[in-house]
């Protein structure tokens, strides 16, 4: 079955004088309800009546005779001989001499390589170019047409990626955004994304596994679109994943996440993972020579606080990378 090949690309949405581009980038907003999914839950335990209960009295042995129906005559062990239809056929052992084909996937061709259309990574993001507002929008690379009203599933998928990329990954690490007040479903993005309503980050202890899960999604998106923007997005998230190992300075040892310990009362910043005193946590250590790790945010070495990483990773954390 042929599938339309969709990509995110930038195009001129509004023709306006240069002064009109003086607003904040990314002003276009979406409803939080666009990214929600209703889940219907049912009875966790199905009803059972007497007719559904298996008959446990018939175990292949006559109830009045404790002697098995058949005995291995060779050794007299008394093992019950299997029925003919229960015998598992011989299966040849796997051939481990066969070399694995690597890479698993062939790199996709960029469908925009020979066109004037430019790919982008964040759905509905805007920018000002030569006095015109350009918006990242869905584009059908087969028909070379803009999809201004994508189907619900496509729209939700790109909105979810927008939410994750812009609002749930400080320094590339997956984290849980905590608000200063309740944010009910349907609250506009311009409100829940406002730094004034940001209370801090949570869930850092599981960042490694969920960042790895996100990387899988980044890879699959690139394999689907083949665009330069999605390649760069995937490559950057791969580097973030490797940084979980680099930050520990211990070969092969994975950090759950890294952060900056700041004095109590320091305002939280949605761009960085700040925490207050963690000195009593034995599973967390200061980052050794943080200035030599070029992937760390500059604020880590600004003197505002102490850069640290969290250790003691469980097996499931290693499943992420």
C-alpha cells in the first residue's frame, strides 16, 4: 500500500513589512487538548461463570488407577510417554556464523534535496525572514502540496513532538514539567508554557530511559521523512544520550540525569534542570571538571551553583540507550 510521504517544512505564511516581525518567535499557540488522548477503561477482571472453569479432574490418569498409562520401558523411570501429536519436531540450531547486516536500516533519501523547500523540525514554529513570517507546516513531498489541515493522527503526532522538544526536555533530557497552579485540559499553550507558570522539573531519576525512548521515536521519524531537519534532530538526541555516560567520567557507567544545585529560593528556569540541596544523597556526585565537558550548559560553570549528576542506574535505565 502506498503511503503519502509527509515532512515538516518552512513556508511564508504571512506577507508583512519587516516591522511586523518584531514579535516573539513562536507566538502561534495550540490548545493543550490537541495533544491529549482519551482512554476508555473497562473492568479489569472479566466475569467468570461455572461453565468457564476448566475441569481439573482429568489429568490423563485414571482416577482409580495411580499407574500412568504408559511407562518408558527402557529405564523404568515411570515417566509418562508423550502422545504422538505432542512431540516437538526437531528444530535446527541457529547459525551464528552468519554475519549481521549493519546498519539495520538504509539511510532514506531526502525528498527535498532537489527542491527549494526547506525542512524544519518543530511543528508551527515561526521565524522572520526578509520581513515575512515563515511557519513550520506539514508538506506532502509526493504531491508537492501543503497540508494546511492534516488528519487528526498526523496533527497530534507533530503536536506531541512540539510539546516534547520545546517544553519537556531541558538540555535534551526528558523531564516532567511542574506548574505553579493547576493546568486543566484545554489551557492554551501560551498560558501553560509561560515561564511565570513554571515551578520546576521532576522525574529526573528516570530521564535516561525515557530519553532513550524518545530517541527511538526520533529515529523512526527520520526514517519516515528523510529530511535534513529530522536527521539533525535525531543526531542531537543521540549525542544527548551519549552524554549520560560522558558526564560520569566512569567508562560505561550511566547517569540518570545531570542538573545544577542552586541556593534555595533561586528562581526556577524552564531551560535548565535546577535542584536545591542534594548533599545528603549518596547516589549523586559533583561533575568532575565541568568546564571541560562542552555539552554542558554554560550556566553550569557560571558560579550560580554546583553541577551534579545522579547515579545508581537500574537495569531499566540502561534499556534507554
